[in-house]
């Protein structure tokens, strides 16, 4: 699976962004899932949100669930992350990832994913 993330940029606090992650090279199956993680400078890669490929069931980190929305387009094989009310602490590189053994528990772990995109930088100015 190849994952190509895009949509990052420099925005002011309070603004919005929509990140995209285009998938290719494999047909997603019933138990697959997709996720977004982010990594700020000098910090670990943290879970943001995840979605099951087949049913579209979503999971969010508590810190973002009121402002972030994850979705997927099964026809376009693209994952999205809508980010609203951006805060300076949202500044990070955002990574998309895919899992062939998705579960609500493992979806929150870096180790729960098989393939990763290259990341897209989101910078929020105050």
C-alpha cells in the first residue's frame, strides 16, 4: 500500500484545514482501517483519529474529538481529516496509516498499522 498525504500548510489559529491521504496499490478489505497520527518536534507520534474501512466507524483522541472529523471515500480510496478551530498546539507533522488488522484498541497505537504515508506539515500561528 502506498499512502500519499497532502493538505497541510500554515494557518492562523482558529482556521481550518482538510488533510487528504490517497491510497494505492492494494484493495482494502472488510477488516482494514485507516488512521491519522501527528508528531510535534521532539515528541512521540500520537494518535489522532481512526476509521474502519468498511463501516466508517470512527475513533478519536479525546483532545481532538470536538474539532477533528475523520472520513473516507471508498470510491476514491482517500482518507480525510477535517480540522477546525486550529490551535498552535496542533502544530505537527500529520501522518496517515493503514491497518490490515484493525481494532478499537490497536487503532490507537503506532504498532497497530502496517503502512504509513510520508506526512504533511501543519503549522498554526497564534
